[in-house]
């Protein structure tokens, strides 16, 4: 093997290593950014009360990445299952559901006791653009499962 | 209204207050209800307090490990960790989750306090998160005991031994401390949600518990009120999930490599 070939081989190897390092750094950077975004979102959610003076409740929800899909579970106790409305826009899922009956906090807390709640409202952000034709929604005993295929 | 202090005791960084004298009948049982998966323990404990009409006899506070909070209950100021008692039952209840260092210390001093109160059996009730809880309707209850004497109580109950796996969180610490102090403890774990309040799982634990102590506790009201409880418990659940994530609760899903 000539010295040029040897040099060419070495150069290709250097380029391969450079590419793997760059991919590794980019991937780690993406993960770190995602973690920070999740952390900020979770702090936002923590500080945000689960009810609004405008008369709506915010449901508990969880988002799980299962590889080929995101599975979102929402807890909607006392929701009128026929009124559960799930819409998609870009990477957002918008959920609304009417309560079976108006609800007050007055029996449980002095704070916000004058407000009557009529519905649930929530907007959930996913890291991917949602294709509504690749979504499955199921409802069981006031709990909603949304499967968003990637 | 002020808190009447009948007796006060400092154990480590925790202040135990008794509002009135109380004595437990023998054999005495203690329930410790702390926030964990699906709030199964605290929801169940609150139902027991109401059903058996337990009396609030004391509380626990800590400036080092608990948030600067008081509980106002029917115009009366109470401490964040509440102690109830009646006949042969003592119940310790907290909706607040302590940081890990605080939980380690609380486990030690609380079990020490409970032992000195003459309690013979400690019952811990919680949920065991399952990933397919959304689909499951018939919930299984598992148990873990710290002594053969405690296992005797589970002979004729609808619960199966938890044979292999991990347990993460406040109850894991209480079990470790129970073993260290040679206390007879029983842990009941009913299949539940991790992130959503799960009153159905609480009801299942209560059914098993009532068989253990030989006292009937009706769960009809708890099941009827399940939806309202799920709404009320949303904020507590939200805060607990964050703390459970820091404790690496998801590790419970991991099968051990060696059994």
C-alpha cells in the first residue's frame, strides 16, 4: 500500500470518528434540551392550579414514549363521556369534556368556593407533528387513552 | 382555634404533639399512610378515619423536612402529619411527601414512637403500579411481611405473597426500619395507577385490612365517591408524582436480575 493510500485510509477514519462524535454530541444535546423542556413543563404544571376561576378543571395526564408511539392517559372523573372532544393541531392535542354536573369546591376548600366548574380543558404538547389519521382514542370509566403513532 | 398541647416530644428533627391522652387496646394495630403510587394509602386511610370515626389525637411537624404548612380542618389548626386513634387502632396520615433524608429519619422516629404506644402490628397499605391498569378491572393484592408472626394474620385473606421485585419509596424505608427494629409489619400492595388517584385500589386494600383486624369496614361509600375523590386528589397527586420520579419509582417495573 502506497503512502497516499495509507493517508487516504487514515483520513477516512478521522472523518468517520469526527462524524460519530458529532452525532453523539448532537444526540446528547437533543436529549438534554428535551429534559430541560420537560422539567420546565413539569414546573409549569406544578405551579399551575388544577382549576381556573373561569370555571374549568385541568385534568391529570401522563405522556409515555413507547417507541413507535406516544401513549397519553388522561383522568377525567365525572366527565360526560359523550362530550369528550379530542382535537389535534400541529404537535398539540386539545382536550375538552363537559362534567356530568356542575361542581363546586366549597365542601373541600375555602379557596375558590364560589366557583362552579362545568368542564375539563387541557392542551398537551408532543415533540412530534401529529397525523390525526394515525391516532387511536379509547375511553373507559372516565379515563382516556390516546395513542399517537409516530 | 389553637392547638391544645397535652404532650410534646422531640425525636430527631421531628416534633410529636398529642392533643389529648390516649391509650390503645391490645392487640393494637397502626396504619401509616403516606403519599405513594395512586395515593392508594392516603385515600384508603382517610376512608378508615371516617368509617371508624377515629379521633384526631396528635400530629407531627418538622421545620427541617416538612414544607412551612399548617392544615386548617373545621376551623382548627392541625400539624401536617396527623395522628388519629380509637380503640385498638392508631393511624398516621400525611398528604405531604418528605425529601428522602427526612423520610429516613421519620421512619426511624415514627416506628419508635408507635412501638412505645404499645402497637403490636404495623400495616402499610399502598399501590403497586401496573402498566396496563387502564385495562385491568379485577385488582390483585399482594403482601410483604417482616416476621412469621405478621404472616400468620394473612392466612385467610384474599392476598398473595409478593415474591420477587423491587419496592421503591417511603414504604420501602418503613419496611427496612421495621426489620431493623424487629417489628411485625405487613405491607399490602394492590395493583394501581402510578400517576392517577386510584380509590378502587384503596377499597381493595381496605377489604383485606378489615379481614386482618376482624372489623368490618364498608367501602361502598368510597367506591360511590371514587370520582369525586379523583377530582379532589389531583393537586396532591401532581406533587407526589414529581417526588416519586426523583426517588426513581419507575425502578419498580424492573425485574431483578438475580432472585
